[in-house]
């Protein structure tokens, strides 16, 4: 969420260092919860740029 007076994000990335069997229940993620407005703004820009290229 990126608002005029507040910001928050739950960001996740799938871990590639562990062997997985392909089942969704076996997937592992690194996660971060942040209120860092600059970090969230960067993440939002990256996600939007990926959507625009499709």
C-alpha cells in the first residue's frame, strides 16, 4: 500500500537454493514486511514497469 501519508508492503521472493518437488506446498520464500517509503516506491516502480512491458 502506498498512500499519501502511509506506506506498507509485504514483499516475498521464492528461494531457489532448495530442491523442490514442484508441489506448491513445498515452495519456500524469503519475506520482508516494511514501512520504508523509498523501498516500497522502488518496488512499486519495478512491478509497474513489468506490467507495462506485457
